[in-house]
C-alpha cells in the first residue's frame, strides 16, 4: 500500500492494533505540559479581554482539530529512503571532501528555505544569498549534500512532519527521530553526511541527537551568526550548531562554524587530557527513568570525572528555567509565525501552537523574560565550583511514533521529556552524546554536558573522554 493511503489504512486497522498510550511510550500530556496550557488559559489576565477570549476559543478549536487529525497529503522528500532530506544532492563519485548537510531553516543561495512547511515550499522564492554561518564551509569547498528535514517552522520536538514525511530513526524506526533538527540527526546517523548543521532554540539539536544516537552541540548564544536563519526566538534563544556521528566529526563541524576552532579544541585536550582533572556537577531531574539515570552515572564514572551532586535549590531553579524557556519559545513562535495562521498550507497543530503562543505572550511571557538575567547569574555562580553540569538529555527513551501521526498533546509530552531548554535560557553551550543503556530495544540514551559561555572546545574534550571510556554499540 502506498504512503498516500496510509491514513486510511491506519484508521481501518485501529481496532485490531489499538494499544494503550503507556504501551507506546506516551502517557498523555504530562503534568507540566497540562499546567502550561492551564496557566496560559486561566491566569494573569483580565477575563473580559475580548482579544484574549477570541484567542482562547480559537486555540481550543484548533486543539480539538489537531486531536482528530495528524495525517496530511505527503510530498515525497528529496531522499525517500530515510526521509532525512527535503532536497538531496549526491556528492560527486569518488569525492573525498567533507559531506555537509544543512537544516532547511538555513538559507542557501538559489534554494528555497521551506522551514518544513508546505506553504513556504510553494510560495517562497529561492534564497538570494547564503546565511553567513555557511561562509567557512563554502570557503573550504565542502560537498553540500542537501537541505535536511525539520518540523514545520521548527516548533515541534518530535521530528514529525506531515507534509514532507517524518525522517526514519536509524536506531529504531518505530521511535521518533526528535526535532526539530530531525533530518540533520538522521543524515549523520545513516551515513549520508559527515557533518550536519542544525538549529537549537530549546533543544532542537540535542533532542534529535539523543533520539538517533549521535552527537549534537548547542553553541553559545551569539557565537555563530543567525542572520539568514529562519527565526524562532532570535533575541533570546536561537543558535546554530553541528551534529555528527562522534566527537571528532562534531569538532570538524564546529571548525566550519567558528574560525580557528580546531586549534581551540587541541588546546583544550592538552590542558585537561584526563577525566580526573574535570569537575562535574550532577543534576538529578524528577520523573527520569532510573535506567537513564544509571546510564548517565556509569558514563561519568567511566570517564573518571570528579562528580558532585548539585543541591535541591539549584534543581528548583532549573525546573523554573525549563518552564520559562518553553514559554519564551512558544510566545516567539507566535511573534514570528502569526502571519501564517490563516494559510491553507499550514497544519492545524502548528496553528494551535501559534495561537497558544499568543495567549502566553499576553499573559506569562513578560515575567519569564524578566527572569532570564537572574537565571544567567545563577548558572555563572554554579560554574565557579564545577566545570560542567551533567544530566540526561531526555528523561526517558525516545517515545514510539504515534499511530495517527502528531497531535498537540503528543508534542507537549515530548517537550516535557527534554532537559535541554534551560541551557538555551542561560545562553550557554551544551553537548549531547550517546551512552549505552541496559535496555532490550534501544541501545543508547544520551548524556548532556552543559558548560559556561564559550566552552565548546572544553565540552568536546570532555565528550572525547566519555566516548573513549564507553564505546557505544548501535550508534
């Protein structure tokens, strides 16, 4: 049966194949996800505000519509095998040049930047120039092998794209690839690219890296230029960074994004060649799978880092930063995507997120933005005592792909699994790298190391030590 008939096939077979949400790895919207909606709908605003009431009623309607849909007419992706690419350009035969894939949020001269959207794919002209972040790669003559898949407007963490098709997770095809840089993670995991560029606003590089068993680096806010990159929260959170199969490939990717990075990395390796020279603050996050925590602890021990447990007060502040960062990201989605909220080529679940962002912008967004400076100061104080913070990238293993496609409820649940957004809110770099886990179905989980501003080289050196101590199967 062709993919165009998959929705009909799924509906017809639902009774015979129905499973509980828990059995599929999804428990429904988490408490934090539900609270985000409740806080937005029922707090901190005058109930007689007509504009608010209209937005709230529209949001509820779109939420209901998104629960009943999740399938759309699919446009075949540029590479139909694993759907990593929206447009795939095979490298010249026998080429030895580095193969680089670029997330389709980043402008490339002569190519349409679709941002994973049917509407933009059909209505936008080709980019007139490259985004500045591609300048070094152009100068070095790499083989650009394509534009990689992203969720629509990069607002979803699952990696699901109804129009172009969802990239297939090479670790387990029934699991989400993670997003929004889903295609970039799949491209390097499947060997179609040596390096892929992604963007990270609240975890969009690290979440797919964790799901697909590869390495992903979120860079310091402002380090890599974001001009010519489709905006999500450019004044507060947006970054560009590399993904690769291993640390060495990620170093190559950073050297294409920041001039002289390879030399900085060599200096970091020389300064701290051994794990026992590195101090790590271990953060334990509530509702984390015990197997995931055990895998992270085993990786830190194997690398011989000096580990101290961070206290409950910092954990509370981390949780607050997670909520604030999610609020800021969602509100900015409304600021930059509201112009598409009535367009036919935009999915109902994307429209629901945009409308939710409008409600958040008019209620709890201003307070969240005001707290960002204090969170940055809190992180700076922690880094006086430790070199890095360590915790899982995701609280659990990647959920199974939902039977009927993506819904807003499913996306909120995926967001609740991430431990990534506080690093964005602090503007600091963070590295996600695979570590083995004792699980029969998924061979790896992901360790996240968070460092102070501009510590990318030192982070990758720490990642090198983990990688050397724990060769990862299945990645």
